[in-house]
C-alpha cells in the first residue's frame, strides 16, 4: 500500500509543471492533496477526473483558496468531509476516505504566519482537531492522517530552529500540541519511525534560495495508528523537480486494507 501526500499550492499550477505525469509513474494507491485551490470544474479534465482513480474534492467556499482532495485506485466505501465545525469546514481542510478497516485522511492545518489573529484561529482549529482525533481514535478504526500540518515538531525538523522559536510553525504551544497527539492519542509519526534522527524537509520558502541551500522545514506528515505504522517499509521525499513549495511525501506500507 503506497500513500502519497502533497500540498500542491494550486493543483492547476502543479499540473502545468508535470505533477500528474510524475505521479502516475509513482503508482500510489492513495494520493492526498492539500491547497488544491480550485473547484473540480475549474481543473483540467485529466486532474479533475484522473484516469484510473476515484477522486473526491472538498473545496473552500472562498474561490482559489485552500481545499483538499483524495484520489484512490480502490473505490472508498464511504467519504466524510470536514471536522464538524461550519467555520472551518467552509475552508475545506479535511477529507476522509474509508476502505474496509482503514481510513485515509487528507488534512491541511491553517498557517498562522500572517499575524496574531490568524495564529489564534490556528489554535482554535488545532483544539477542534484534537477533539475530532480523540473521538475517531476511540472508534477503533485503523487510519493514516496525512497532509500539511504547518508545524515542525522537533529541532530536527527545520534548518534554522534557533531563529524560529517565536515564529508560527515552531511555537512551543504548537510543538507541544503535536506531541500531545502522538503521546496521548498513541499515534505514530511514520517518517520518524523509519528515520529517527535524519534531517529531511518538505517545505522551503521561495525567498533567499532556500530550496537550493536546503534551508527547509518538515511540515508534511503521515501519522498513523500503531498497527498501520508498524508495517511501514520505506519513504521518499521527491525533490528532483518542483511542483510546489512543498515536496511530495510517499510512504509504503505492508498493511492489508
């Protein structure tokens, strides 16, 4: 089972850069997209209805903003949109697909980097997401929740950690919250299970030649229930071509779903 995730920073833009052709060569079973920034009818047909995939989009009410999607080779038994709050669901930030005993979730946590008001909103979203995850974890389902979390968890997860301790994405409260999800809800950061101490980033600023210098952040995660995480065998972060300011994250599992 191959699960791939990418914040495409606009699916129309990523498609024009060859994302779809590259993705097909990777042969994912499930592809989770974030920041789609388009309604399906605004997309090229090959992206809106990708050949060989079931596709579902959960778009923001605001045009050209946010939005998540899931493409899967196997048709899901059920789809579920949102986290149960109208204000956040209007931004199209979470979509779930259920396959037998496994659920796969595409998640896009808001950024707080534009200012204090948006950071407070990010904290409200995080509080609601924790409640949702706690309840869903209690259901006993196996799941992978993957996407752009907009948080670097540890100093190992960004290049310039000392200069970012007061910046959104690396604030102590954000990092503690992510640790709480891992510890209290007993979820596993699958990449860190496979690579406990390796510095690998998935996002780079478009300023200051950050990508060329590899001055990045690890903001994209696959968190899984332990039964799924223990079957993870390999990972990749694709950097040879840039489709977005994020790089696609792929993890292979032996999980029977």
